[in-house]
C-alpha cells in the first residue's frame, strides 16, 4: 500500500484528496493529516482514514483533537514543529496543499525526504523556486504538479522529450469580470469578485482568479516546473474551462488535456502516477459543451499577468515580493480596505519600492516575504486613511 501524508487536509484540495482516498481504502495508508485551525474537521478525517497522526498547526486545537480521537490509535500533535515533523515522516506520496508562505517550510521538508511531492502550493515555486528545486534535486525527490493547468501540461508532455517543445499554453476561465469594464471592476466588492463562474475554491484563490494574479503566479510556476522562459509560456482565456493546458511541439502538433472542472482529476493523476486511479468525477460531454472558445487576455484591464512576467524576468526575489504583496492586497480587499483595482496597483508599488533582491535560501525568502508584507501593509494603511 502506498503511504500518504496530506499537508493542508482541511482545505479544499485536502478534502478532495480525502474523497479519493476514502474511495480506494485498499490502495493507500495514511501516515499523517495536517490541518491549520479546524481541529473538529481534522479529527473526523483522521477517524475516517485511520490516520497514524493528526497534526494541527494551531496549538490551541490540541485539546479538541485529543478528546475527539481518544478512542482511536491516532496520535495527536499541534504546533509548527509538529507540522514539520509530519512532513518529514517519509510518506511515499505527500500532498503539499498548505496555502501561502506558511506551506514553504513543510513542503521543503517533504521534498527533502526524497519521495513524491504532489504540489498544490504555488508559493513553493513562486516565492522559493530556486530553493525548492535545489532541494528536490539533492534529495532525488519527484515533484508532480497538482494545479489543473500544470498537471495538464505534464500529462500532455508525457513521453515527449523537452527539446521537442515549442511552447506551452495555460488556460484561464477569465473569472467573474471577464467581460466587465474597468469602471465596473473599480466599483466591485468582495461578493462580486467571489462569484467564480466555473470553479469552487477558497476565497484567496478565487480573488486571484478574478484579478488573473492566479494565472500570473502559474506562469512563474510553469517556468520553474518546465524550465521555460516567459516568452514560451502563453496564456489564453477559455471560459468553458474544459481545456486545462496545451503543449505545442516543434512538428506542429498540439496536445491538449481536457476534462470537467473538477480538482479530483489532477489530484488522482498525481496520486496514482504513473498509473491511473478511477474517480467519480463528471465525464466530459463535448456535445453538451457545444463550443470551445479562446481569447487573448486583456493586460490593460488585468495587469497582473504583466506584473508576474516582469517579476519572472527580473528573477531573484522579485516573485517572492510579488506573491507577498498580492497576499496582503487580497486580504485588504476582502476586508474592504481597498478597491478591486487597487490590488494590482498595490503589488506594482511594492515591486517598484523594493526592487530585485536575492532569494537564495529559505531564510532570505522568508525575510524578503516579511519585508514585502510590511511595505504592502504600509500602503494599505495609507490608502485607508
């Protein structure tokens, strides 16, 4: 049986992963489930999967976990160090789905164990790309992309040498403001931005989809995963969200991965790789879909893509700054401290103020991340004053 650890089990990706594990109890054994602050849900998951460990990042959840799992064999631990220890257990397959920079150290610890890491944490390659890739190479670990777009490219490239690749295409739904004017976007509040037309996701990633920062971060992630420069990574708006990514080859062939917009599909692909795992995900009906549309993104209304490409080309810690500033800006927007269009403006201002910096170690990454957050918070305070 393949041993499994889930970092971020109580979030959206974690819950989808658990659905797959519950459907195939004879194939997987759970070493550890790691959550953040939802101790009650974590206890339910650990009980359902007979997990060896249930770990919460928040220490105040210890009593909740301990009481809920008292009649089981599951061991309980809480706090940041316990999270790192869970990541180091050496599971055959670790889902890295802790959101934000909080997931950097646990994801790095899992990679250093030298097994397979299914990467759903964008920040691992956006904020700490060089650090993470060096750790993966040094440990001989396998890194599998979970994001639907990167997983699509990974599948489309299967069996083809990297030298035969011309470019890749990442698709974007366009979010709730795909057809909106800048005036409408300027007036939009969190409720409108959180109404994604296709995907059901957490608040942060849903806002990132509305600004297209999500796609900008994915361009940076794709550059790390597939060792490609920015100009060979294309983004197309695809409202139907059926084609998740395409690989374009030197012979003129274009291979696309298609499927229903269900995150269980890419998760299952990484969970069973190099085999396949049956899922209950909806089957794609192209007749019902009727048409597939593709449009170039409007970088005037959605400057996030431009900013992400600039950060990628600048290199060093620029992607770290971009990501940190965006996290602060999104949180400020959700608290109604700034407007929707202010998100990209704040990120650009932080990039301009801090400029390129080195990010060669995890300590440098975390320091630069903290500095970018302080700068963004200062801008937020000035805007709200």
